[in-house]
């Protein structure tokens, strides 16, 4: 029972920390371009147009 005195505040703190990190990610625009990342995987990145 004494361990609950320590574990409940730790759990609440970690939950609040996760919420703050999620809200920071939303505010900084981490979720703005979800499709762009999937297209960048397929791009080879050399900057030259492909030869046909």
C-alpha cells in the first residue's frame, strides 16, 4: 500500500509529460505533412530528372 503513494504521482507525472510532448508536437507542425514522408522514401534524392 505504501508503494501506491509513490507510484500514483509518478504515473500522473509521466502521463502529463506525454501529454505535453504530444501538444508540443502538434504545435510545432510535426503532423502537418503525413503524405510527404511516404513520398520522400521513394525519392532517390539526387536532384536530377530521370532519363527515359
